[in-house]
């Protein structure tokens, strides 16, 4: 697909590429001079902790945890459960 820049070095992407106005796009310039546009979904800084490899592994492990869920209604309940599970992996 051949595109031509305007006087401000802008290009117009056809609607068939699936990028809508306001979408965030990462621009990479490869070593050989090619330009790659990558659609991205920005993550707010206060949520970056969830995207670390440790957090992803913890979430994955929790999804296969066979222990039954429990409702915690008081700090005392939480302490009892924490004491019981403190030695588990």
C-alpha cells in the first residue's frame, strides 16, 4: 500500500486497518529504516504493578488454586486463615 505524506508529514490510514481516531499507536523505526506502527492500550501508572511478571505469575497460580473460596467478615477471621495458610506454598 502506497501512502503519501502531506505538508505536515502526516499520512491517512485506510479504515480497513482497524485503527480509529484517538487510538494510541507505538511507532518503531527498525534498523533497516522501515517504520512499524503498533496499536497499544496505555496502562495508567498506578496499575503498572499488575503487569510485572511476578504479578502475572501470581494471578495465573491463583486461577488453578484448588482450595475453596472463603468469605472473610472480620479481622479475626482473616488472622485465623492467614495463620493456617502461612506455611503453604
